[in-house]
């Protein structure tokens, strides 16, 4: 089975569990795909990156919310 990896770094769950902070530091602020049995189980995302992602989601919701009142559809 093929699996798409959505980031540039991967690590085994056993290595990640032994020292998650070191794994995140090694990735230099980028997300890490954590795998078990050659399957991605989850992505570990540093705080700064997560906050940027949350901000982008909030901005997208404000600008593209269905039924949002805009000057064109009032």
C-alpha cells in the first residue's frame, strides 16, 4: 500500500517516543511524520507551525464562510 507523506521528515515511533523534543529540534521547526510498521500514524507539529496553521484556517473561515454577508450579496 502506498502512503503519501505530507512533510519532509519522518521517524519511527520508537525513536520519537524516546525523545520527542530532540526529534522536533532536529526537524528545524518543520512537521514530522511518525510511523509504525511503515505506516504513518500521526504528524508531530511544533508549536509555532501549529499556530501558523490555526491562523491560516481562521483566516480562510472568515473569508470563505458559506452565507457570509459581503457587500455583493447583501
